C-alpha cells in the first residue's frame, strides 16, 4: 500500500497548507511508526483545501497507529479518511484488514468489497478471499481469490498460506496439506507454513508426520501457542497424556484466555484423572468468557459425560444462552442435562428453538420426545420420536424409548414407537 514516491509527496504537500516537512515525512514512511504517529498527527491538523489529500493523510496516520497497536485510534482515522473520500482504496483496504484482525468479518467484507470495486490489488484479493472463507460463504470463490492474489504477487506468502487455511476451514484437509506443501517448497524456511502443514496433517490423519513437523516448529519457536496446543492434542491421541499435559500447561501459562489452550489443558488433566483440577480450569475459562461457544461446548461435555454433574451442566447452558449463544452441540447435550434435572418444559422449549435455528437433530428431538413423555404428552412424544428417526436416530434408541415408555405404563406409546 505504501507505494508513494517523493514527487507525489511533494505535490501533495503543496496542495495542502500544512508544513511541507510534515507532509513529506508522513508520506515517505521512512522513520519509525511511533515517530510517524506524531508527524502525521501534526499533518492532519493543518487547514487543507482538498478532501482527497486530507483523506490520504488520515489513512497514513491510521496505518502508523495500527502498527503501534493503537487500534481504536487507527479505526477512527481510517473511518475519517473514508468519510472524506469514500473511494480511497487504501483506506478501505486498511480498515478491512483491521476489522479482519479482530474477527469482525461482516464489516470487513463490506470494506473489502468496496475496495475490490475500485482496484483488485493482491492485498484486496487476499483480504476478500480470507474474509469470505472465515464467513463460510463460498469456499471455492474464497480459494479462487487467494489464488489470484498469489498469482499477482508470487512473493505474497500470506496469500498461499491462507489458501491452505481456507481449505482447512472447509474440512478439505488433503487439499490443505497439498497447499501447505506447495508453500513449503516455495518458502522452505517459513515456520508459519510448517505450522499450517503440521496442523493440516493432523486433521488429515497423518499423526506421525504431523508430530515430527510440529516438534520442529516447537524447537524453533517454543512459545508458539498453536504448535503447543496441537502437540498436546497429538500426544493425547497417541496415548501420552503426561507429555500432553506439559505442552498444554505451557500453552495455558502463556495465554490463559486462549480457548484452545484452556480446553487442551483441562482435557489433558481429565486423561490423568485429575478431575478437580480439570473442573477448575474449565470453569475459570468459562466464567471469563461466558459467551464463548467453543468453550461452553467443552465445559458442558465435561459436566455431562465425565463427571455427570447435570446441575452445573444446566447452569453452563443457561448462562451461555443468556449471552445469546446457542449451537446444535449445546442444544443436544444441554437438553440431556436438563432432562436429568427434570426440567422437561425447558427441554421442549430448547428443542423448538434449536430446530428453528439449525434444523432437525436426532439427539435434540430424542430428548424432546422424552420430555413430552415425562409430561404425559404422548402424541407430542410420538411425533418428536418420529422426527428423530427421520433424521438418523438409531433403531436401538427407538427400541430403548419404547421400553422406557412401557416401563412408565405408556403402553400405547410404546407400541406405536415399536411400529415406527
């Protein structure tokens, strides 16, 4: 983006009424970002006659602030730049990347689309492709855009790595592996490519090669959170919980807010039968991020399946829903916890909400059928059971439901269930 030449800097300085040395220094970008923040801040305070020129200065100020982690100020100045000149391609691109960095993908998409309509630079192609991938809108288009970005700039290693991650997000692990292998051939010393390759190999089922590559990343960068977490997972998978817990503990010590570090550390402790400590780690993580869907799912699973604490499981579900978060995973296992607490109407309400939001799920509907049966709503129980069978409920579960209905003297319901 910083492709201005000194002549352009001079011409812009003469167009503004600011001190030429401030304009030149702001646009030249040949001093530290900390100095640029001060210089560009002075430049934008001068009276100007041209909105497009002032827009450029605000963009440069925002970019320097972004590099100095002054992200709130950077966003404010990018937006000022765009308000002064809505077709400022650089400002639209820069704001898109800032929003992308903070996972604000819907907003980032809008900015990248606007920039794309003006000029398809490699940065815009990559940003738009990555954003589309993260939103899960159209993986093939996302990959095509990332390909185009890399073809336009063969030194743009981020674009080819991100193509690998786009395949990964789409669960196309073999293609992710091939992409990262291609990146490795082109950029053999890039540890981020090695990291992507190792993680993709793990998901593709090649645990041995994955472990070897990630151990190499760990040796080069012992505080790499992603490598530590993935190595912990791999060691658990191959039956080395003592090694796994050390990797996970290291990751957790580096960042206690990183949800993958929290879950890997806690599950490693579960493997070692240290359930009290695992519960502590899970709850500390959940209480600090009650709206984190990924964490909530893991904590709920721990309470439901590992220690069968349905009271705390129900509390986790209730608090998560209070924060506006729900998934099919939470609905399925959470409805089971509610069922054990005899919160039958809550099970039904949750099932109706989840089905409306995500579509039919056999576990959710099966639990709903039991809740209706507990409330003596035999016809509704039968309909929920029938719906569960239509979306994949195993025959064995149907027969168990019929047996339970019979044991509760729901003879007609039992017979109708068997006949399904």
